[in-house]
C-alpha cells in the first residue's frame, strides 16, 4: 500500500454518505455513512446525559451480562460476529454479551419502539442519520475515558457531537466502480481508469450496450443517495453551505440528474424498470449482461462466488470533479442502561481491537475503522478484485451526506421525483423544481 494513501486512510478525510441508497435496490443496501460536521449541526445532545468513563473497566471483575443489538451482521456475518464475541469473552470473561442480530428492514422500527418503551439493549448499532436523531433526543450515553488511540481519527469524530463522544465507528465501507472485463474486451473498449469522467463512461456504455439487446452498459440506482453524490461530482449539492436552504434545482444538480436519468430515457444504456424484469442490479451484473455497476465493496465476496467472468474495480467516474460515498455505522451505549461500563468495553473492543479487525478482514466483511497499517494492509492481498488499491484511492474523494433530522423525508421526496422523471412522467427540471418546493415547504432547516 502506498505510503501516501495509507496516510490518508489513517488521518482520514472522512466525510459522509448514506449506506442505504448507494448499492443494489434489493441486496446491496447495508451500512450507513458518517459525517462529523453533519452530525454536529443536526444533533444537539442533551447536556445532562450520563457519561460512561471507561477508565479502569479493564480490571473490573464483577460478572455482568449485557445485550447488544445490530443489523450489519444480518447479511451473512452472524458467525463472524459470534467468533468476535468469543475472542472478546476470553479477554473479558466477566462480561457476557447476548447478541441480537436483526434484519435491516425491521431494525429501526424495533429500536424506535424499544427506546421509547424503555426496553432498548445496553448497546447497539446505528447508521448516521439515526445516530444524529438519537443523540438529539438524549438517549445515548456519552463515552469518556475511552482509549481512542486505535481508531481512524476522523471516523471517530464522525460520532462526536458538540465535542462529546456518543459512539465509536464499528466499520467502514465505500463505493467503487465494478466492471465486467470480458464485456469490455468484447466491445473493444479499454478498461476504466481512476481518472475517467462520466463522458468516458458513457462512451464505453454505448459500445457495450451495442453488443446485444439484453446487454447494458451500466446500472446506477436513480435514488436520492446516488443523486447527492453525483451532484457533488458536478460541483452541486442539495443544501447551501450553512445548511439553511435547499438548493435541489441548481444548475449543477440539473446536469447531474440529467446525466443519471438520460442513461435510461435517452440512450437506454441503463435498463428501464420493465427491462429489468424484476431482477436486481447485482443479479444483472452476475448474469454477465452489465458492463459497469457503482456499488459497495461489500459486493466483493458475492461477486467472487457468483461471477464466472473476469471483473475488477476502479475509482468512480467524475463530472467536473471526483466524489464518492463512504459508509460507517456507530456503536453506541444506551443512556438508560445500568451496565454502561461493560457495554462500552464491549463496543470499544469490537470496533478497535486488532483481533476483531483481523477477523472482519478475513471474513471479507467491511473494513475496520482503525489505524493499524499491518492489519489493513492484509486487505490488499485478497482477490478478486485485483485492484483493491482503488478502495483506498477512493478515500481521496469522499463526499458529504446532507444529514438533517428529517433526512428520510428529504430522501423520499427527491427519490420520488427522480423516479417520475426516469419513468418519463415529468421532465428532469420539473422533478428538481417540485422536489425543491416540497422539501422547502415540509422541512425546517433551522
């Protein structure tokens, strides 16, 4: 791993984007993103929240049993999480952890009910938009005295609010451009490079699509979480600099949305919903009929098993500049728990210990948000893909998710309007104008 890029990873330029919207619409949604500035601006945690001081907890001998809820292991990593706990229990035999792994689709509904009812677990996992909301409601315990020396500094800061630490980063993952080398060879197109623009990608898409009626150049979800990233690639964004006004229908955003939607409505290098025939975007790529797909690094293991063709990765294309997603989940402690110290000891070990980190990498899960070069360098030795360096190169171009307390409503409004434009029911300009009007009317940014 090149020294410069390792340095970037270790010191970080961690900004944000949301996990949920960047990958497959049916099987690539996974984790959520983080952004220090966004969290600080959207969460104003209660000053009277009880703090958890971890100083000296390592020597605590009293037996204690805690509960830990998570969603990220539900994608097939429950066994890995259990092995992590077993290793933890060897180091801390006095702490027993009852692990609850809940599917992502049900997780936050359950957590909202349990937090409101006073039955939340002692510690649990949150994505960034919920982290901000939970911190704002004062339901998270502040972590003090915690040893943070093993963390990527900016990843850790992502879960700090007004200078107080309310969570630790349990993992990180990001998005790269994954491409079918065999289709590129058949189309006589050179493989993508890290300096590609969307113009380069569109040229390749048209040549690959020409290979057959059921072959397509690319699939890029037309959702809010893809839109805000592409907007950043064209120098735009959905909020102004101080996050006091929406700027959804800006000129830069119009260019971004037009590029996304014209792939479906004009050139058809991306299939329509009808042409997908119920398939997911991962399924289409695995079938060998898709040239490129911007999606998360969590796809690597699935594609390695399912794809009988050659594939590799590079940094996502850009518009006037580069921008790419970055995801992380927070591990937090319940402010009402009477076992805060044990809970904090567990989540800190799970998030930052070298043992846990190595298990995560060996399992091909996501990456630990740590600063240990030796552990992280082992990730580059895993294949496919051959160019895993692109995962770290992408850290040069992290973009910021516009995290606000009404994030879900904003996301739903913009995704809905973009979907109407992709279906030909309204123009791209109308979609952005309507989204601007509805978000401004329904969401307070003050």
